[in-house]
C-alpha cells in the first residue's frame, strides 16, 4: 500500500502566524467523529469497506461509534460481537444515546453474541438440522466460516415490511476467529463473500475491527490484516502514543482514505489526529494541540 | 487495577532479608484486599469506578497472572485469592493438574481478623514511609517531587483482609464455605460429545465440570428460587503447563495451538453469564510461541506479569536492593465504558521493607535506564 502524502492533512504548523480560520475553528473546538470521515447520519456512505485497526491500544471506541452512528442513521445493522457481551455494548450505546434493546426488538439490529452462541453450541442440546449455529466451525473438523456467512446474509437480506436504509455489517473483532481455530484463508474468504453480498449486491457497508502491531509475532494475524488493508476503502488506525501513556491524549488516529483503490492514478489521503476518550464521547484534535496544552 | 495508591501494609521482616522462606513467611497480600472489592460492586455500572479506585477483579471477568520464574509469588497470589474467598464466604472452585486442591486449601494463609493489629500496621506504615523515602532518593533525586503512588493504609481497612503466611488457615474456617475441586488426574474420562470440540481433553473436562457447577448451583441465575446469590471464585493453577496435557510450554509450534485460546474463550462466556470471578496462573515464561501469548492476552480481561529478582542479576544490583520483583500490567479490563481505567504509570515494583509489602512505581527502574553503562556496572 503506497503511503499517502500529506495532501489535505489537518496539521497546523505551530510556526505559522496566520492559520486559515476554518481550520483554527475546527482545531479549537472538538471535532465530531463523523465530520472527520465526511459522512453524516443523514447521508451515510454506501458500498464501503472500513477497516478499524489498533496497535498498542484498544480501538473498540471506534466500534461503539460506528454502531451508534449507523443505528441513528436508520440503517439495518448486523453486529457480529465476538468478544463482549450484549450488556457491555448496550451500556455504552446508552451513553452515546442509542438504545440497543429497542433496536433489536424493532428488527433494526441483529446481534450475534459470540460468547453465548459458543456456549449454546458446546453445552446445549442437539441443534435443529435446519438451523446450524453461526459458530459451527468450533466443533467439527471443517474450519470454514460458511455458517457464519449464511447467518450474515440472511440477517441483512431486506424483507418486505421493514424500510431501513442500507444494510451494515459490523464485526468486533476479526482476530478472535483466528484464536478459535479458523485458518487465515477461511477468514479472508468469509470477508470476501461478505463484501460481495453486502457491499456489492446490497450496496451496504462493512466495518471490521482487527488488532495488529509492527513487532507482533502472530504471523497469521498480520497476514489477515495486511490483506484487508489492501482491499479497504477507508482505514482508521488507532495507535497508542509512542512516548507512552498520557492522561490528556489517549492516542493517535490515522485516517487513510484509499482513493487509489477506486481510481488508478489517485494517491491515498492520510490524515493524522490525536484523540482523547471521555465518558460519553471522543474528542479529536490536531497533533500537539490538545486542550491541556493550549 | 494497580494505580493511584496501591499499597497495603503487612507485618514485616528485618531489612535485607533475602531467604525465600523468610519472604514466604512475611509476605502478605495486597491483592487479597484488591480482590475483595468485587463483592462491593453491586451493578456493572460501578465497575469502572471501583476499578478506578484500585479495586480488584470485577465479577464476570478473568485475571490472568503470568507466573514468575519459580512460581513463588504467583502461587501466593493464587492462594490469597482463595483465602479471601473463604473469609468473605464465597464459594470456591479450585482446579489444578499439579497439586491436589485439598492440599492447596490446607496451605492457605490464616487471616488476621483483629482490628487492633490492623491499626498497628497502619501506624508502622506511616513511620516507615516518611523516613525511608527520604534517604532512598539519592540517585533519582529528580523524582523526589513527583506525587507518590501510595495511599495510606487506612483506606483499605474497610475492604479486604490481612493474612499471616506463617500460619495456616484453620480447618473449621475452610469448611465454612462450599468448595468444589477439579484435580485432572482424578477426573473420569470425558464424554463423547466433547470429542467434537477439537480441544485438549483436560481443558474440555475442566470446562464441562465448571459449567455443571455453575448451572447446578445457580450461579448463572437459572434458579429463581434462590434469593441469596453468592459469588463463585474460580482458581485455575498453571494452565498451559505440560501437566494439563498441553505441549504449548515445550514445543514450538505446539501440536494444537488453539486449545488454550479456545478454552479461554469458552471460559469467558461462562464467566460473563454467571456471578463468578476467575484467576488463572500461566507459566508464560515457558511458552516459546509469542503469538499464542498475544492471543491469550487479548482474550483475558486483566493480565499481570510477575518478575521476581531471585536468581537474576537484579538481585545484587544496588539500585534494586529494596525491591524483590517487578509487576508488569499487560492488559486492563474495558468493561461497560468507552474509557478504560488507565493508570498514571504501568511500571510497578513490589518490595518488602521491614514490615511492609508495597507495590510502587519503580522509579529506580527509570533511573537505572538514565545512567551510563559504566555507572550501571559500578552500581552508582
């Protein structure tokens, strides 16, 4: 992946006396997450594959953001939550102003709780032949994620009555599938099938979280992450600060718009911000311009 | 977990005692006090504030301890977790492939339930704290004015208990709680259904046993008749070692690299849906395959690594003369909240000082790094 230039990057050189007014306004105020991405709840994107990546930190705040963003926008969301329980997401979503239980009841949200599904598979009674568990690959010899893909496809297929906007698939997080015994190729195949089905056929969006690190020794994980980077339209890369922990700046986020994916001659656009996570929202600001410093 | 003000004080040794037996006798549990905070967390919403206050293991979560080289301190923490459970009246589930759980429970330290003794500890702590901290700042004098990462011991007298390692817990106290044991070599062979799990049979049997206890005893809320809901404390010793039938500690690549991570995932599911808290010790220093340790860390809520100085060059390094080991916090829980509980520092060391066992910022570790190589050799 070619590294992007700083064209369009929102970095203010502290030496310059006169900064553009709009830039200064945005820097001094807190920037909303969706403003950074150029999308708004009234007008969500279509057919996009967004990769959330974190290194040396926890990027799950981005998952919470996208979940509440798409639900507020009126999209139908299929959330494959592999690592945490429903109540965890529900409590955070409430702080962000979204009621997950209500969305689930209305059919706007299809929630796959991986932990619960796994327990049902291993400890439950014999399953019905027509309804294989989405995590079928855990028991049995085949490491394929076909059952998981079928679950996603069926969840997001539009039904006659409901009139939600474009479908969205959200996965938290993909690296867990490797820990559970799925082969890297199987994971990539699953994502590929989901892209064809959700992004191309249904004009929906996919958002996937993965963990990675430069000095990681998990080669399978790095393989999956690098491959996904090549095929993503947008990459949000949350990194812990290289200098260590800081109370006012929790990390740095790199926003990479992969324009080169759609148009051959275009270069990727890279923007770098720092962020601080609070109880009910996340504030973004230009590097070195945290409120604590100004 | 280990942040602002993490000190509990214990009856102490004379200074410079370095024999292992002395350490064992004198070492008391700071973490037992921490572990006990979980029962005061009534709702999940409180978790973040309890953790921020330095509280221990939240209900429904897993604390993974990476064993120190000889398993000394990790074994002690394991026993304290169980001892605290007995004193609080929680049910216990003890699993091991090494020691029989009956023997583990016989070796638990005796609690100190006398209030006056606790007050004495508090006074002693304040005295030692002020005088010793002054003269120890000769090398790292720049750090002298930084806020100390210690709290007065009185803040912890409401939560947790103190223990005396030289005495064993009285058998009648042990028998006052309901406890379940799982000793791998005495368990019957697993059921055919587990064959399809694709998991190491020892782990599969343990999960089966755990699930059975949780549902039979009603820890998952399945029995609406039970009004008095208790907490189940689960302790699993040396998971991943060869005794469990897993070769992850002796081969790279292991025969089945996914057994351990699958086990942790299923365990996580069981913990999340029940009123239980779990501590696991893992001999991670034996695991060659670092990819597996990365995955294990991601699948645990809280991961703490212990590094003791016994037998290492740091034991004789004058900069570390007051410390007995380091505490590495690799992972902290992120539950029910956007923010995670980040502490000001993650470089912590534990030490024994007269009658005190403390965990503090290892300022000396940082100072050591600032010195030139010659200075380090000379111990200046």
